[in-house]
């Protein structure tokens, strides 16, 4: 299974994007601001999205959310990066928020999208996410 996150809008406080699963549009994303870590930018804890790149994804139980959620593996300088619900960058500490509706500064209608993606990842023999832009 291949997930692609295409970052489309960057501001000083958030980054919006679109998520595709095996090439098909799946939902929208909200992350912290992009500080371009892959080209030497400086990480600000709790206010910086992860570097663009390709990461293995698996499902584990989140201690914070007390349920199974996707987690990205081997993200440089980050620990515990998950895909979960939320509405704005204020709801994340470097994680990817996933929703079915894009808003002016985030996403909404998250629960069904996150649940569906979690199950698809669990059912797949392997899963990768590529973050572009």
C-alpha cells in the first residue's frame, strides 16, 4: 500500500495538503508549519512538520489516544509521529491530521477517514507514505 501526501499550502503557522492512497484521493491533511528541515531548516518543538521523504507506516496502539493509529517509522529527529484526527495545527505536535473536508486553516470530519485508513494499513502486507513538497 502506498500513501502519498502532497503539501499544497504553507503559512507561518500551518501546512495543508492532500492525501492519496494507491493513487486515489483519500482526504486532506493539516500539519504544523514547514520549516524545510530537509534543506537545513531548524525544528521548533511542537511547531514543525516532519521532513519530506518516504517512511514506513504501521499500526500500533497510541498511549496518548488509547486506540490503534498509524505511526511513521524512522522520521529523523522525531518520535511517535502518527496520523490522527484534529482540526488545526494547534491539535498536533508534528503529526499528520487527516480529515475528509479541507477548511481555511485545517481539516474536519476526521474520525471516519482515520478509522478507514487505519484498517487499510492493518490489512496491507506493507505500507509506505511519501511526503512531497
